[in-house]
C-alpha cells in the first residue's frame, strides 16, 4: 500500500533531520570526544556577553570576539560531523562541496543509507516518488503572513518598537548600534531556527527531492 510505504519513508526522512545532526555532536555521552564543540559553544556564549551588557570599547571587543567565536563554532561542528559520519563524507565526497550545502547533502546521505537498508528497489523508489507528487493537497496552504489583518499589526508593532528603542537611555546616549547588532544577531538565530523547524510544505518538497536523488543513485547502482 502506497500510503503505508509513504508513511515509512516519512519516518526515515524525520530520522535524518537537522536535529539528528545536532544531537550527534552535542550528545552528553560524547562530550570528551567532541570537547571542542562544547568549548567553542561556551566561548560563543561568553563572547556575546559584552555586547548585551558592555559599552564603548567593551561592545566592539565583544562584537569582534563573537564573530571569531562563531567562526570557531562553525569549524568545530563541521569537524565533529566529519568524525561522526566518516562513511557518508567519504562516499559522497561531502568535504569537497560548499559549506552551505554540506548539511543538506549529509542528511540526504543518511536518508539514502536507511532507504537502501530497507531493501527498496529503484522501481519502488520511483513509484513512491510518483505517489508523493500526487499526495499533496490541491489547495495552497494558508499563510498567516498573507492575512489582511497581519500587515497592519506588524506595522504598528514595528513603529511602537522603534519609538521605544529611540526613547531608551542606550539609544539617547549614542549607543544605538547595540540594538542594531542585537537585532541582526537575533535575525540570524531566528533564520537558523526556522531552517530546523520548517513547515510541512517545505519538508514535503525536500522529501521529494531526496526521493528524486535516491532514484537517480539507485539507478546508477543497478
């Protein structure tokens, strides 16, 4: 039954999500093995403190340290993932791909490994892909951002927030760059969080892409 098969594929896809990568390098049982990930994470947290509470030279020193700490954190996580998934990195040449694509390709490599372990043939994968394409709801999903009442509310909140910030002591003292930097960092963190906690339509689209790649890979292996 295609619905049962599709449900099983969804379970495989969810097991290969971004949370799995995060858990693999931040597992408490591997703190000694990946100590550098915990150390760089702690460094990132400490380095950002002067930005929130410092002023003048302390703020700029904190900003420089935060950028440096973010670089070390990114490199340490990449090193830990290479150690955790050496087979996937070697088989798919992940280290040769751009940094921005490696997480996606690693998740696909894990997906392909579990899919192959399930014993499904190229024909079965192609049939699942064909079924997944027609399993979507015909109507487009409701988007809260498109509701006519949302835009005025967002506009009002933006105006009130800007007025509050401009009336604050920090802004009037000429240190408005603190707010600007914190908002930029918050936007960066939010974008990373939304990339992990994505909508159903995005996940469906990515699952179809994984199945297309898997059909191509399994076809090459025949």
